[in-house]
């Protein structure tokens, strides 16, 4: 292997580790902060939901701010700004001034994470060799996948063993550790923006990367479908009396993603995104069908495996596509555009799906979402798949 094709460099490992730590804090708090708001401040169900969701609104805000300015500020400097703000806003949880202040804290904390995670996504895209972009982003995305499994487990475990002050202290410590680890990160200066391509004044292309919008729309739709699983599987498990099995759902989901990512990332680099995406649509839809018809714990956990193989690999594949389609000097905007779509789907999906829940069972909901996933395969074909297929045919010819 050529030296410039090396993937597991010191910088790649560091930026992946930083991404894991900040994502860990998010998932650790997201499963318990609503209960905390209710128990500590007597928040209503809607207020507790807002306390939970404002973090994602903040993350969207942070990504919008960062995508536009990261190249002018500098990628490493932007990362440190985000991590410092992440630690400082974590400290705000110790200040108890009522629900409004907790909501403000959640929004600011989310904004800081949006800044930091957009920087990590942009930096890692810069450190990965072009020929191994899909494989590298697949491995990088595993840092967030691990956090989705470990974070909720730690949060739920500690909430039953200790008070929230200790939990906030742990989150603050993790924030400072991520900042300390990032000190050892070396980020090469990005190539200057070519003359004539500088963006002056306000424009849509100054907020999002136009080349990444088509694949971001696909990400938005599939993330919307996954949000129905992420937000409502607990309630669904109570409805079908499979609560104990459901507690392992995201664990088997994460294992499926972790075991498959090395192969799917390499497959994308060799065969193209289509070779990963089309099977992933089928697997995701199949997992939703199995979830919607689950009659025992084995079926429920099997659906977690299929959804992990489907949506879990779509997530890294679409991110890699967004970066590959973008000039180097606009990688920050492409990364921001991808995560805006992902966060919007995951964040606003439960709110929209919630309107339909009174009129149908959760089983029916998941069957409908499976149909939406299959239709989104057509959207992918129109937005990117047919263009990639044509490109591969030209190369083969």
C-alpha cells in the first residue's frame, strides 16, 4: 500500500475519538434529560419533549453557522471553538434556574456540538485518502455508532445508581477530555479557494453545498423513517409486551453496523455507492416490516440487525457521497449539508409522525415507513444512482 493511501493515521484516530466522546455525551443525556426535567422542575410531557429536542435544533443551528465559516476560520480552530463551547455549555447544567434556563442550556449545548461535529466530519474527510473515502468515512462513522450504543446504556445505568449532579460531572469531564485529546491533532491547511469561486454576501450556496443537496434529500427521508424507530420503539415494546427484548435493540443494531461497515465501506470504494445503497434500502425496509409484525423477542432483535445493516450503512455511504461530489475547499459545507439533513430527519421526524399515531397502531406505522423507504430508493436513483451508474459505465468502457 502506498504511504499516501494509509488510513489509520494518528490524526484519523484522534478525530474519530473526539467525535465519539462528544456524541457519547449527547446520547447519554438524551435518554434521561426529559425525566430529569419532569422530576426536578415538574415539567409537562410537552415541555420535557422540548427539553430533549432543543439539543437537535441547536445542533442544526451550529451546523448552519459552521458550514459557512469553517474554511475562513480554519478547520482546526473551528474544532477548538466548538469543543471549548461544548465544555462550557455542559457546565451550565449545574445551574438550576428553572425550565426556561434548562431549555436554553440544551439549545446552546446542541449548538456547540453542531460546530464541533461539523469540524470533525470535515477534518476526517481531509485526512482520508481519496481512494479510500468510503471505507474511511465508514470507519469514522463507527465512532458515532458506538456512542449510540454505549451512551444510552451509561445514562440509564447511572440514573438508577447516582444523582444527576454526578452525571453532569461525568459529561463535563468527557468534554474536557475531548478537548485535551484534540490538542494532539494536526490538521493541514486547506487549499485556498480558487479565484473567482469565493462566495461574498448572503446566498444559498454560502449556507449549504448545492452539489450535496440531492444526496442530502435522500438522507433526510431515510432519517425521517429511522426516527420512528428511535423515538417510538420503547412505547411500541410496551404495547406488544417485549420490553426486555427492546432494551437490547440498539445494541444488536450497533453490532450489525460495526461488523458490516468495514466491508460496505470498501465495497463502495471499489464498486461505487449503488452497490451499497440499493441492498441497504431493501434491508432497511425488511427490518421495518419485521419490526411492525414482531411477535416475539427474536423477531424484534432480528429487525434491529436488518435496520442496522440498512440504515446504519446508508448513513456512512451518503456522507461519503456528499464529500466525494464536493470540491476540497467546500468540504465543510458538504459535511454541514449532510448533517443538517440527517438531524432534520431525526429531529423533526417524531414530531410529524406523532400526528399519525392516534390514527393507527405502531405496527401499521412501521409498515408504512417500510413503504416510504422503498419509494426513497427511487428518489436515490433520480438524485444520484443513475448518474453514478452512467459514470461507472463510462469508466468500464
